[in-house]
């Protein structure tokens, strides 16, 4: 999976600018699906038809990643920034970032900040090494978005990379597309856009697809690092079946079916209860008069940082779990 | 069964948000004997259908949510303790020193204690405790507890409704079993009354989080008119007068952009005719009730709302007057059994 | 003993108003022939049976009073303002059910619903003076028909046996001590045993001083309920006592330091008899031993306690085995006390 992951995380795709990652995914999955198209918002929708009179199941993973948008370019060529999705200024400081055309810059802060309590994005900027506004404008314009750098590596059974949120989810769906055969249910794979800025792509996609049920595949936090908030999730203990997060309470039928599949097939799993955070299920479950929805979450440390970390087996087991789930006859 | 017993039985039921599947059948048993058809949909809304007498009946829905705020087990702590997260808007101020029931493989009684005051840090003395700082003490050893309770199990507050003076009752889940009690009383009223239009009483789910029950049931039923019954804030001394309504001084009827003005005026007219006192409940925007979702369902649904004043919402000490519940039920029953569509359309 | 404990906690007996508890104890002593006396502050003193083999005079004390509230003002709209009787953490009051006065009028302590609180209010702790009791009265006149200022207000909390060997109830501090002493009175003692069920401990160890002045004991053993903070996120050294590890022996608290001889005797007895026990690891708090020790010409005192989580709240919890072991330890240690002290 590391080769696939390296390619996916290396592809540029902040919220609203997902063209490159979409093309990358489309190239990989077209030979293995019956139908594929892009909707008005940029969601990539791929259908694997069912073999019997099964249900329509929607699986969603988001393609977009967080980023820093160039908001203003000053006289000396420095680029002022705002956030796309959840960016913590303390994490962004000192990072190397890259725009869509490969132009790379450093994220810095105004030198006269004496107390780090005052560190906010509007006192920070990106330096791409030009001296004048005009030179910067030759390659970067306001509205362009930079993303973190950080090539994916595999080490000690873990994947470390930027944008594992949610390229790991995309990788899981891609592997599933390759291995899924003779499925009684119709499975619609949706690689959604703009999740990071408000779960915006998933709702409209669900509205047009009108599935019988849906499962989002995304990352979630863990409670296994020094002095962290208490959370029962840990790396390496299996993919998590979501009970609830801040946007969705999983429909009992979906939640129980996922747990049943894990148990029956001896797949390790955990249970996710979060009081903050949301994923695509948040807008899917209220679309089209309501869709029973849930999620499979991959435990991930250091979310929204350039070096997110997941356990390789958790991801591989998620593929197994989703495979068993979509293959089961749905009541 | 008198109103007080009805309310107490309904409040005894536990349906923390998102876990209404635990209680749907029980709620249905209250509707069943009083309607032509009672059923539970796939989101666990409970619907009671009563056919109208007209040859060309319209569809009226009357909704009251039956989910209650609660908590959910998010982890274990050594010593037989459980960590919790919230289901709906719990006020952690009101959870200290309270009793709960954890709905695990079996029902487990527990206590939410508090750190002894002399161990509080300076900041903890003035700042409210957060939900992830609370824990449930179950009194079981860790290995026994893990057999009985899993992560994700829902938790209800334990505070049975008790009788107070002046026809009041207090306890947990009066938000919004008071409304569900009104639905049952409405069905009772309609047993002896001919009503032209088809009436659906709907006990809805997940109002406390994202109005999912209101959204899904109005989408499925496609009503011509919706009446929402929920609780509103009763009079509390230090709260903003404008947002609170005294008990026993009339049924608050909602006025504002979310509510259809003509159908609302018709509701006030019925109240006047039936000599039921009302209060004016001003909602300039989102009223925080199911009306917000129903009004914009599909092609739009005219919506009105009648409320029951309730003090100390979302604590174990919620307090209402039984008379208000009965008056709200009579008002809505008379409203929906009248010729509402003709009279309001005439004014177009 | 457990049944008596549950019944004792059901009774309302705030500091200064302990008569119901006193009546219950008198009526439920297993041995009706025991001499008892109620002094003018309300302490109940019961003389135990003795075989006269030692001239030691031993006082065993537990307090009957519990913490609670008292009505101090009735507002125009019929709500009751109150102050606390004894030490109560005001954070726990919101959402509680209470009973007011001798007619036990049901009330609730409410607060503005969370929906109407602004961000600042949601994040802060509510001050005591902003709280009130709602008895669903129509107005001040109606409220005055039902209650008076000066009425005592107890928590409405029923005893619940739960988990493994646990009980939740109000007033485990110190009905637990009272229950143990009621059992001790069933035995025959080598010395004169004076069981003192004291009053007004929670507001300043008031009854104990008067009782000690009357009894003039050589030894005072105080049986208490004590802090047990073995809950998540409390540092090990701040826990004080641990539930399930047995009764605790205090080497010192703010009101008294344990008599060394008594302490060593109880400690050795526990070890010899294989009775679980623990040391109370913090020195906070104070109890009747403080006043007994310095009464008259001085008294040797020791405090033995049962761990109570969430002490001073309506949901305090103790482990029934800890209580049984407390009875066992105190009984065995007292029987061998004369020998240990050479009396």
C-alpha cells in the first residue's frame, strides 16, 4: 500500500482545488469500475454494479487536504495567508509548503511577536524568496493555496505522511475497488471534495446517488500519546467503527452490521466515540430525507500536521472490514 | 390513566439521542390503542395515523420529539470508572453529584461524583468542569465492568419524575416527554371528535442534535400542515424575561419567520374560542425546534408551534405544570379537528 | 448492619436538627436494656455492657448530623434562598432534588437552562448566592404557607445498593460510623464503654466537646467517614484513601494528631488478625477527635474511618466490605486494648 499512498499523498489537492488528486485516482480505478463520472462540485463518483437484487451502498472518502491560501501579496513579495480547513498556527510555523505549480515557500511569523499567545495566521506569511510583488505575482496569485510537504514513508509498521487525512481513506477505497468481485450489492465509491471546509461535497453527492445506506471512511484521533486527552482509540488496535462524532450519531443498523462483520471475520476493531470533529457522514445522513449512515475511522496521530501517522494493519484491516460489509446481504 | 401517571410513565422510558431504538416500541404502545395504525419508521420515529372523515382529506402532522439528552461511554478508567461524552446539550454544571443508568449488556447503575473541593486547582474553583473531566463510578471491578458495558453504550440520567405542589412535577426527560404526553392526550381527545383531515402524530428522534426525525418524517409524509409541540423556557429568576414563560399563565404560541403567520393566527383564534389562555413566544430566527427543519422540507410546509413552559431545561430537575400539558393538548386537538385549510385559504 | 445503615441515611438530620436520627438509634438498639442519656445539646450517650475486668473508660464516638441547607429568605415569586449547613461544594447543587422543612416539601435547585447561558456563564461556576430552591409555589404568600425561613433542607437521595458491594446514599458521613457503633453495643466489653452519638460535628465539632466533658474518658476512638479521592486524574499522593482497601487509620489531620500508643495498637491488631486496613495519606480535614483530645485534662484519641467517595454530596459511596472490616478491626482492637495499655 505504501506505493499507492506515496502517489496519493504526493498529489496536490487542497479543498476546492482537487483536480490533480482526482485525475490520479481516476486513472487508477477506471479499469475496475462499471461507470465513472465527475459531478458539478468535483466529486469523483465510481459505480460497481451488483450481481443480484441487493442494496445501493455509498462509500465516501474525501480527496481534499487542508492548506494555506495566499490572501495578499505585499510590496516585498511576501505572501499573507489565511486557512483552508483546520490549520493550527503553532503547527504551520516553520513548515515548508508547496503551491499547485511546485513553487515552494517557508511559513514564518512577524519577528516582533514576543509572546507566542499572540501567534495567529494573520501575523504570519509565506516567503518564496522573491524581492518584489511583481516577481511573486509571476507565479502566485491571491487565491492560490499551498499545502504542507512531507513524503509518505513506511516505518515500524506505520505510515507517516502529510495528508493521511484522508488519502489513507482514498487508498482503502482504491484497494477495495481492485479486490471486490461478485458483490450482491451495488457499491458507489465517492471520492468527495471540500470535506475539510464543511463536509460540502458529500451531501450533494448523496442527494444524487440516493443510496440505501452509506459509510464514510476517514481518519480519527487517538488517545495514546503523552499527556493527551483521554480517548479510547489507539494505533494498531484495528479500524474503528464510529458510534458517534460531533456531527453524526451512526444509524444503529449500519453500526451493528459493521461490528457484526468484524466479529464474524475475526477482524480487529475499535469503537469510536468523539465529542469533537465530523466526517462526510455528517452531511450524508441528512441528505435526501435522511440516509442511514455510519463510518469506519482509521486511528491517526498528529492530525492536520505534516507528519500524520497511522498503523498499516489498521488500514489493511479496514479494507477487509469494508469488503466483508459490502459483500453481506443487507436486510 | 391520569395525566400525572402518563407523564411519569413516559419519563421513566430511556431514549438518549441516537438510541431511540431502545424505546420506540414502548412509545408505540401508548399510541397503538388510540389510532388506526401505529408504526415505527427506519429512523425510529413513531407514527400514529388517524384517518379523517373528509372525502378529500389533507395531511396534518403533529410532532413532539421523544429523544432525551444523555451521555455515551467513551472509555474506561481503572477502578471501575467510565469516561463519557455528551449526547445532545448536557450542562455539565448539573451533572456533578448525579445518578445515572448505563445501558450496556445490562442496565448498570452509576454515580457521577466530583473531585473533593480541597483538591481543586485555582482554575477549577471558578471554571466549570468539562464533560471529558467527568467519570461514572459503577462500583464494579474493571474486568466485571468490561463484561457489562462497552464503549458506545448510551447513558441516561436517573431522576424519576416526582410530584410537587400546585400540580407541578419535576424530574428528568420532561423535555420532551411532556410533549409526547400531549400527543397521547390529543389522540384521546380525537377519539370522540370527527375530524375532516388525516392526522399523523409523530414522536420524533434526534431533535437534540440535528432534528433528524423532523427532517425524515416530514420528507416521508409530505404534510400540508405541521404542528410542533415542544417545551420552552419556564420562568426562572435570573433569566432574560423576554425568553421565559410563566407556568399556568397560558400556552406559548410561536411567532416569527419560521412559522406561517396565517395558520398561527388561526391557532390564536381557536384558543380564544375555546377560552384557552395563550402567550406570545417571539422567535426572530431559528427557534431551536423541529419547525426549523420541517418548514423547509421538500417544497415547504406551513408550520405552527405550541409549547409547554419548562424550568431548568436539560437538568435532572426539569419542572412543568400538568395543567399546561393538558391545555396544550386540548388547544392542538381542537385546532387540527377544525376546518383550518378552508379558513386560511380564504384569506389569500 | 447494612440494612440499618440504609435506614439511617434515609433519615434527615442536619446539624442542630438530629432528633429523628437519635430516635431511630434508641428504638433500634438490639439490646433494649442498655442505659442511655440525651444531654441538653442533643448528644445521645449509651452505656455499653461490661464485665468489669478493666478500669479503663473508653468513649467511642460518631456524629449523627449531616450537611445540608437552610432557608434564609423567601423571594417575591416564591423561591427560597438558602445558605449551607456544614461544608458543601456549591458546584454540585444545580439539578438536585431536596426536601424542605418538617413537612418535607419537595423542591429542586434549578438554574437558568444552558440554552440561555452566554459563553462566559457556560464556562463558569455558579456562585452560591445565585442559586435558589423552587418548590413550585405560586408566589411568596403561597410559599409562606408551605415553608418558613429557618427550615432545614435535606437532599432527597435514596440509598441504593449497586455494583459489587457498594452503597450510594447521602450522609454516609457519618451514619456509617453510627451503624458500626450500634453493632459494637451488642458486645460485652472489659471496660466501661460509652457510645457517643454526637451532634453538630459538621459545623465545628460542637457536640463532642460537651459529651467528652460529661464522660471524661481515658480513650476516645472516633469512627468517621472520610475522603476517598481514588478517582481518575487525581494524583496518587492526593487520593487520601482507596475504596476497597479497608478502613483507614489517620496519623494526623488538621484537628488532632493520633495518640501513638493507640495507633500502634490498632495497626498491630490489623496485621495480626489479617484485617485489611490503610493509612489515610493526607492530613486535611478535622473531626470530633479534635475536641475530645483537648477536653478536660486531655484524652488519648484515634480516628478510624471508612472511605467515602463524593463525601458531602447526595451521592456518596462506600464499599460494604470496608465497613465490615472497620467493625471487625475496632472490635478486636478494643477487646485487647486494656492489655495493650496495661490497664
